[in-house]
């Protein structure tokens, strides 16, 4: 039986660490072997709107705007050099 292809819509800001995105794109979770990642780059306010509208599943932002409808988690904390 062929497994369905699952598309994960990911947004990132232009300031997101490229290493983080490379690692994300290399992951292949066992429950989703046919996962496809659709990556888009936008600024934080646009990414927030895309999350709220449902056109993105997840976004990586350098500075997440306040929103009662969204939750966030710190993934990486690096000082600017």
C-alpha cells in the first residue's frame, strides 16, 4: 500500500539561521516518510498573517509579533555578532 504524500508548509524570516533550516529539511520522520517541505521566506508580520490564515503550518521568526491566537517556542538563541 502506497503512503500518502504529506506537505508541511514552513515559513522563515530572512534572519533565520541557515543551519537550522538545513537541518529541518534533512529530517525524515518515520511516521511521515513521504513528507515534502514547502519553504517560503517572508518578514515576520507576513509570516504571522500566513500562520493565522492557515497557509503556513509552522514559521521560524527572529522576532514574533504578539498574538493571542499564536503560540511560540524558542528554538535557538544566538547573539548577533
